[in-house]
């Protein structure tokens, strides 16, 4: 009798859509963090008198 392909712990592998969703979530979070860092630098530069 053949045993179905299973992931760790005997659980079935996660669907690809869930993996893609996590990748998308991580990408969006990283883009948002980069935008927040850029905004902070812009505010600091403006406070130091470097107007853009």
C-alpha cells in the first residue's frame, strides 16, 4: 500500500496559495518598512534644515 506524500509530522503539505500569500505578506511588510525608514530620514533632514 502506497503512503501519500506528507510534510513534517505526518501532516499534508500546505497548498501553494498559502505559501504565495506568506511571500506576498513578507514583501508588503518589507516595502512598508523601507517606506517608513525613508519618511523618517526625510523628516530628520527637514528638521536639520535640508529642505527638499
